C-alpha cells in the first residue's frame, strides 16, 4: 500500500487535496474521484471538473518506518 496526495486543481485556503491509501495510483485516483464527487454534491456550481481532472502530486511508499514530510503549504 502507498499513500497518495491527489489534487483537483481547485484552491480554497490552499490547494484542495485528498490523501488516499491504496495499492496503486489507479485505485488511489478512483477513491479520490469518489470523495471529490461526494464533496461536489454539496456545491452544485462546482461541476464535473471538480472530480474529473485529478492529478497525483506525490506518493509515499516506505510505510515500514516512521517518516514525516517537509512543511507543506497547500
């Protein structure tokens, strides 16, 4: 399993992202799309682009040891 950071290109207080723990990038995108789509149902003016244009920003795959990211501003 890996942890993926996925964005949809929208900006709120920072870059709108989700974290997904999945076996591969394809599955992570599938999970993220579902979560973004659920969120878009609260705000109908967001439209399909809110959950269809997703990008994986990063992935973390060494989950056997402790680690921490650098300071992130998104």
